[in-house]
C-alpha cells in the first residue's frame, strides 16, 4: 500500500472511530414535535443557543430527486438531516424536487418554491447550466441560495461540500487499484452526465489513473440515479467488456445496482466494485465478498450542516466571504473556505471489519 493510501485510510479510520458516537446519536435522536411543512406567518428572531438567527424562514430543501435513499438520509427529520436542523432552528423547512435527477424534473420544484415565498433554497444541482438562470434570478430577489452535494458555482452563495473533491476522486481509484492489483480494465458507472459532483470526481479519477499505467478506463456509463437504468448499463458493460476487472460507481444508486448485478457466482470476487454507497444498502455485498471496500460521508450530517449554513446566511450572520465561522449545532464550528465552500470533512471507508458498526442507508 502506498504512503498516500495509508494516510487516507488512517485518516478515514480515525474519522470512523471518532464519528461512531455522533452517528449513533444522530440516528437515535427523536424528531422535534414541529411539522417539517407547517406554515409560517413570517420570520422573527430567536435568542436560542443558535444565536440570534431569524426564525420562521421558509427554507426549501431541493435534492437532485425525490425517492433517492441518499437524499432521504440527507434531508429528513428522522435521519437528523436538513429538516431536523431547520426544525431545531425554528424555521419552516420542506423538501421538494422532481422524481428524476434531471433539470427538467428539478426546475419546476425550484420555481414553485420561489413562487411560494422561499427565503432560502438548499439545492443539489442536477445541472448547473440549466439551473443557473432560475437560481440567479432568485438571488437577485434576495433569496438565499446554498448548494449541497452537487454545486452550481456561478449561482449560489455557499456550497456545502461533503468531502474534498480531489480526495474522493483519488481515493476511489486507489481503492479499485488495490482490489485489482494495479492491473486491468475498469469502467465507471456514474449518475447523470450533467451532475457537477460526478464530473468533478471523475476528473480527479482520470488524473489519478495516470499513476497506474496498467489500469485502463474503458468507458463511463450513466445510470441517472435510477435503479433500473443503473442495472441495465451495468449489464451492458459486462456484455461489452467481458474482460472487465473492476467498476467504480461514485453514486449510491449506481453502486447498489452494480452490486446486485455482480452478486452472482459468475462475477463475485472476479470483477471488483467500489464507489460511494450507504452501509445499510451494501452490507450484504461486503459480507459476501462482492464489494471489498467503498466510501461515503454521513449524508444526514451534510444536510444538517447545509441547513445551518443557509439559516446563518439568510439571517445575515455570515456572508460567503472566506474566513468566517459559524456553529452548526451538534456538529460544532465550521469556517467558510475559498470560493464560498464549506467542507463537511473526510469520508468514511467501509470494509468488512467496520461495516457492522453502521446501519444507515437502505
Ligand atoms: C447519489 C447522487 C449524489 C451523490 C451520491 C454519492 O445518490 O448522485 O449526488 O453525492 O450518490
């Protein structure tokens, strides 16, 4: 194992152990009594532990799509995600989007939120080019726009980044390289071709692959964050590239679909699989050897942090200038970095030895 890998794994394992307590308390905390979609008659100011943030803000959480378990974790009250944080802060939070991870599906939800009098939008961008005209006009009307998970850099104030973009891309390649002993053809099963986060990670994967002259990326296919499509494109890969040694799927929907396809005697242990997935969905594949290791951050913490960032920004407690800090409840203090980006922290690496400690995700 190379030194950089050792450092990455060590960091991740440290993170695993230090977050164990936080993860379990997040999932066991009971939701507040306030309804996540209750109506509000206007914003006020609270003098609570959150500081003098405005309360009653209408905050719309707009994931790439509804029905994606990753975003259910990031957003919901039950998981301790964005809506839980908004409830705690006394805001009026609701989650809305389309059912497909496309701008055609997501844009009407953004427009409807603006029409309903949104004070703040928390958006995972399906396609920055398609979304920016609407998000820019929202900002011009004084609406706070924060992105999380997938950025739209030209039309938001803050981006809540789940983990270092370069480290995700680099480590995904390092994980598959380890599995296939630095040799063979690999493919990527991505989400959508227009998603900022997927493309940024893939960009860093391609850079990292230059260090592995005997590994060849044969293609990238797109499952569109849809289980059926992800299954079909994975099956297509196996037919088209019978000598495939490994697959990287940096999407929770994609890796779960690919794992189900590879979980047969024909492929298990012969075609390596890694990517970004939830431990709840992938534990059985790690246990039976279909997956050696994969990564993810805690999606609920990502949504929770995005909610605190949006509330602080909408309350004018921070701007998007670098160097300012704010407290995000149980997660502690965060500082705004360059380009208006706030970093959640290093992701976790899940293997057979630790996956039993995590049950979130489905
Ligand atoms: C999918 C989405 C999301 C990504 C995760 C890892 O659910 O594509 O944007 O961050 O996977």
